């Protein structure tokens, strides 16, 4: 006698809950992600084997281009940025308008001498982003405006940290003058930004 085969039922999986959870996680990560801003100039950093990470908060950055121009990036806090602009204005005998202060609080990096700063801040936002400085912030034995930016930042908050991102081909005398200027204000602890060396 032939065996009776039981009827097979298709298994149905309801994916609605899985889809909801996936989109919730995706939305969460998109809203909480912090995207790195591109550098104002292309800088090829030297490689190292260090795996230490930079601190996220209270970080000032100095960029040194291949031809030795310096840019300064203040901390992200808008009110402290405006206080920094006021302090630099006092030091150099300059007054800044409210629109210039708002522009400064949103600027990515400063790469101009103090006598050109007002003109830079008066540019439109698109022009400021596209602006490439021909001189950078002065940093030599007679004019240490870059060190003044660091010093006035530390006057606002002594807990600020500093990272230096230099191009691998930057001439040594330029970097040496920066290190000597930091030594002169007794600021001896800072990070050097490097790229991760590939294991062979």
C-alpha cells in the first residue's frame, strides 16, 4: 500500500520588523556621524607606526603646506572662537564687526596675516572656502603671528590641545621656527598628525 505524503506548507517569514530595525539603525548612524572636514590645502603627511588617536574635543590644528605656508584652525566652539578673535583684535589694534565675528565662528581655517583678516572675513562663504592663501600666517623670527593665535587661544582655555599636520616635504627650517616659537611660550606638548604606515 502506498504511503501518504503529508502536505508541505511553505514557511513564511515576516520581514517587516527586521526592515524597521534596519532603517532605525541606519537613521541613527547617519544622524550621529561626524564627518571629517577636508583640509584647505592638500597635505601629504609622513607615515608612522603610531596608533594613538587625536582627542576629539578642544583641539587646535596647525597645517603646514609643502612650501611652508601655515594655516591655523581654532577649536570648534563658536563663542570661544569669537572671544579669540576679540583677543587677537586687542593685540593688533583691530575692531571686528558682528558679521565678521559670525563669519569667523564658521570659518574652517585662517591662512592670512592679521592685516588681511578683515578682507578675508568680508568674502562670501563660497569665496572663503575656495580661497588659497599666497602667504599663510606669518611665522618667522621677526613676525610670529601663528604663535600669537596659539597663545591667545590658550589664554581663553588653558586646556586646549594642539595638533600639527605638516607635509612630508615641508622644509625643516620652517617647522623648526614653529617648534621654537611654541617653546618660547612654554607650550611643549602637542601631537604630530601622521598617516598609518602599511605593514609589509
